[in-house]
């Protein structure tokens, strides 16, 4: 089984960057950087979490979206980064600026170790193997309670950069977002135009073709794991220092699934999609909280309402928009581009047509 | 000494002998067609040269270099490329991206350079793109450079695959049923393209093919396989008249069987 991005009957181009994308980017950039000036503390806190989730989702997208290897244990990589960074700072008294990339590297090594057995597995079996890895990490955190604080969790000090303590949400925002943008652009550059990106996509879509044109499956699958876990490690490090307190509850299977959901709902194989997915999924609980006040009494008291809506959103995406939010965005873009003449073009994208063509086969 | 030498090659899948003692040599820039009834071992022969199946006996050498136990992706570095019978393109990537994939081994940029896409990576990508577009123009598929490969008509997809195999200027190309799904006129065009490839790039080409008009039209030599064994080998004219070959394909004629 290989995960393909989008409906197999509908081939949306996985867009390379265009000039219009750059204009979009340049317009959005200043908005991001003045945003915290207008936001309250809680909203900034949410933005920061979203930023961290974006790093995780973009990293997971390299593994799942680009290379087609499912990971249900990504929370374990985040945990590796979080604990590595926390221990480096508290025990070895390293500066955060050294501890963070180092946490990324340590997590990459964990990714490498996971990748070696994973090379022989595909699809569901790989998903189960990575899940097993996440259980191992979970147990390890509890077992090594001298270092990690076990179930009770451990305190992580605030970030100190060049003697300057980062304690408010707004300060953290300005530390975090340049990094988010940098990592997103790097992932996009690799995916859009590099031999490495093409090798990843080739492994996802056709392993025989990849091999026949000189792609070493072993090497590139390991590379995908390493890159993906590097992102997760960096995000974990940031998360640990931002929350100030980490425990096994921050890195459960539920979290791993949530990360996969971000990538799938956003649209697999595209960085923009992963960003959209991360924003959407991490703000969904907030949205539900707001909507809840307007719901009838019996629903409002339902504790698990959050999970139900979550599930419905997933189902909705799988049925109505398998190519994710990014796919929907592309369609809107095509539609706008041809606005006065859209009738004929838009027909290609109609559901009925797609069903018809699949019935033909 | 010839360029590709296959000596006494045997491949079996469990108890099934797919190839038994097949020997074969291909010269530089030669076009060899492999024909045979279904299940004769044509695709197995291809996969053995390419490295997708394990070989039980015999050897395969390219320019004197032993490839029998070499990994698939290592063989590509020697300049062997192929097309697939069931098209193995990346459906969501553009035709251009698919063809650029064929240049994987010709682009040498590291991870860091790719991640910033500046300097070396940008230069190399631009050169690769120019190369790919050149091949696309020669094969007449430049119009589809930005279309996702999965959305293209079948024949165009075949040409994109051919371009992908060609773009790295291989020394040996394996074409697995290149004309399947094509009509008569398209097949004729394909024949011209294959001949042009040989003239332009000096590539040795081995093709598995069912369309006899194409085989007879373009190949220098024809190899006939039947039940995993070599039945006959020679120039197309002789193969056409060969009694054994006719029997393998059409069965014994009434006169022969009676007499």
C-alpha cells in the first residue's frame, strides 16, 4: 500500500513555485510579524503552538507526503527532541541555541535507528512498527524517571538567548516564527526542485522506477526518516521550553495521529498543505469551544464532543476532498484564473465527471 | 568483444524455470528485438538485466563489467535505463519533473544546497531542465511540460517515459513493449523515434515487442524465446522464414504435421 496524495482519478498538479506564490509570501510575511502586536496573550500562545505544530507537520510531510512512508510514532520523535533539549539545558547547562539543533540531531539519530527496521516494511506494517517505536519511547520515559521525571513530568527552564530571557508569549513568537519560515522554505525547496525531492516522490509513486533510475531505496528512505525526525526534534525542543513542563502525556499515540491528520487534511506532498492542516487542526478545538456556546444544552454537556467533531471533519475530508485543503485551494485558483471562461474548465473538476470516469474503467 | 554479454543465464521462480541457459550478446548501438509467445521469459530477461530478479546461474556483463549480482540502482550508474510495460510515471508530477527524474544520477547536489536552492543547485537544476526540454522537443512532447503525467493521454505518457529513459544519454536502453496501446500510425512514428535515438545517441536498444511490423522494421537482430529457452536468433528476414519460429507462434502447419 502506498499513500498517494489526492484522488487517484484526479491529477492535480503538485505545483512548483511560481512568481505569484512569492508575491503571496511577501504579502503574508509582514502580516505574520505584526500579528502578535494586536493579539492578546492567549491568542499569541495559540499562534506559538500552531507554529510548533507547523514544524512537526511539515517534517512529517517529508516522510509521509513526499516519500509515502507512514509514521504513527511521530510524537515519539517530538518527545526525543523535547527530552534531549531539556536534559542538555538542565544537566549539561548548554545554551538553548546549541541545545535546540543538537536535540534535532539526536532525534535524527533516533529516526535513523527507526528507519533501519522500517526499510523492510510497507504501508500498514510500517505504521504499526512506528507505533511500536512510540510505545517504546513512552515506556523509556517512565523507566528513566531519574532523568526524565517519569510520569510526573519534568520542569524545563525558559529559553535564554545571549543572556536575554524569553519569558513572554510575544517574545517566543518572534523567536519561533523566523525558524518556522526557514524550515518551511527549506522543505519546499527540497520538494520542488532538487534531485532529493524527486527521489522521494519517485519512491512514493513507483519504487521500481526509482530504483531503475539510480535511486537507492535504502539511502533515501533513511534520509526521509532522518530529515523528518530532525524537524520533529527541533519542534520538540521548542515545545518543551515553551510549555515549561513536559511529561509522557504530551507525546501519546493520540498526538501522533493528530500529526498525521494535519498532513492528510492539509493535502499530502505539499508544504502549503501541511501548514494549512496544522493551522486548521490545532485551532479546531478552539473553534469547537466557541461554537459550543450556541449548541443545545444536551450537546454542550457532552465531554467527547470535541472528538466527535474531529472524526466528522476527518471523514468529511476523506469523502469530499481527498486531495486536502491544498487541493481545494488549487481548484479555487484554477477557477479564478479562468473566471469568465470557467464553465468549461470547471467541468473537469465536477464530482459527477470523476465518478463517470471511474465507472468507465 | 561485444558490449553487453549474457552468458548461459538461468532464472527460476520456485519450481518454474523462467529462463534456462540463455546466451546473448549485443553490440554497441545495436537494436535487438526480443520476441516470443506469452510466458516465454522476455520480461524476465529484461528484469534480469535490470536487476529486478535474482539470477540462479550464468552471468551478465556490460563492457566486461560483471553485473550479475549488482543492485538495481548501481546498474543505473553504468548507463542502463528502461521503460516499463505498465508505465511507472509519477502521476501527480509534471511531465517535466518526471523526465528530470531520469537525470537523478547526473545532478550532484547535496542536501544543504538543495534546501536553500541557490548557487550550485540552482545552476544544476537549470541545466538539467534545459536538457530535459531539449529531449521533450525532439520527441514532440514539449507541449505537456506542465501537465501532470497522470492526466496525459496514454501514448503521450509512453513518450514521457521514453524521454525519461533517454535524457541521461544511456548506453543501453531496455524498452518493454513500447508500442502497446498504440495504433498503427503511432507505432510507425515510434519506430522512427527509436531509429533516431540510435542514430543520435548511439544507444544500444533491446526491446520486447509484440508488433511484428515494428520488430521487422527497426531491429538489427531478433531473438526468439520460447519456454525460457532461446529458439532462434538472427536478422529479421531470416527469423521471418524460420520454420521453428513459425511453429512456436502459429503452431504446426497441417502439411508438416501430416507429413
